[in-house]
C-alpha cells in the first residue's frame, strides 16, 4: 500500500522547535522528490520546502533560515526541523512525494504555535 504518514506535530510556544517526520511505504522512496506543504486555517495550501532525489534543497521565503528539510533514504523517511517557530507557522503540515506524474500525499499533522 502506497502511503505517507506524518508525525511530530503538536503545540509549541513561540520560539520553540519541532521536528516533523514523514514515513513512506509502498514505493521507491529514494526515487521521489519530497516536499513539505502546509495549510493554515482559511488559507490555501503552500509549499514549505523541497528536497530532490539527488539531495537538492529549496525553501520558500517563510522557511529560509528557520526550517531544515532532510531525508533518510535508508529509513524511507522525510524530516522537517522547525526552529524559532512563530504563531504564523500554525498549520496542518503534509508531506508530498512526486515522481514525474505520480504524486502521493500524507494525511497531515497539526502544528500549533501559541503561548
């Protein structure tokens, strides 16, 4: 069964950190470009960061300098280390796998930044 399962979300105070994980199964993880997206209440889903199968990384402006995307192909897992969190980072974070026209989405994990 092809699936992505996110974990690691939760409630954190402003300035805090969280590490999200995305466990992949049912497909050749190392061949796929992997991304993190997020969707805040009342807003459209937006890209956060991407790591290609070759390890090239891109961040959106909102993530640069605070978030780090990484992947462990041996563990079929994608990560997002988030530091210096602010309330505007509150959203459901989802991982995405892409290989040409094939796309897989996870169900998402809630991140809430609040004091």
